C-alpha cells in the first residue's frame, strides 16, 4: 500500500493525515489528549464494497458481524449484509468520518424483515434519522450533515421478541458523501 502523509492545523489542533492511494480513502489521526490519538476513516469517494472485503476503519458487532456479500447489490456485484441474529437481538455497522456541515450522506438499502417489528435503523451521531421494515427492494436514502467535524454513521438491524419474515436481514451499498 502506498501512503502519503501531510500535517495540517485545524482550529489550532495539529492533525497528521494519511492518504492510502491503493485503498482510495483518507485516514486521519486527530489528537484527543497528550499522547493519545484516535484513528478516523473519512469517506473519500464513498464505499461500494466492490473489493469484496470488509472495509478498514469500520466497526461491526462482534457476535453477529455484518459481512460483504455477492448475493445482491444495488449496483455492480457486492453489498454489505447485516449479521445473523435471533429474537430480541441487534447487529450494527459503524464508521467515524470527517464531514463538512451541509454535506449529504447518501446510500442504498434493502430490507427483508417482519414488517413493523424488525427494522434497519440509520443513525448520525446516535440520533435516529430513519428506519425501514418489511420487504423493501433497493432504495436510496439521503441525509444532510448538521455538524461539521467527526460524525458517526451507524446502521443497526434489530429484531423484536418473536417471529421472522423474509430473509430477516438488511443490506447497505453505495455509501457516498456529497459535498455541500
């Protein structure tokens, strides 16, 4: 992998930025306190999962992790699917990104679940933005970013206490940042 490093100052904070040219994303180290640094993956041109691998810098549930699959996709060949869970359980996919106020996050989603009981929920900074349930073929969702800086994007699939319908999961694809 080829990396290019830059040092910049943002609002008086020294930041060391790394760009991975073969990965097509920007990795940033932002000082949290003296001697402590937080790795943040910033969406560069989005994530379409076409590498066929779980993207670096993303987090998922340990017990029921999301995984890249070629079984269905919004476009091209791959998407990411929620982990297998039982009743009264949940699984999540999360990434921390540096965004400008006014940017838009857009992504494709698909849901196959028990309608009105099992949901795919999208969060920005732990605030629920929207949720989808039932049989929903590939659709697009868009959300404007209210706060510039580090934002946490999270997709969660959760089930109620009983019953299952459809494939009992959700898929995400073609996540992109649209600058303001």
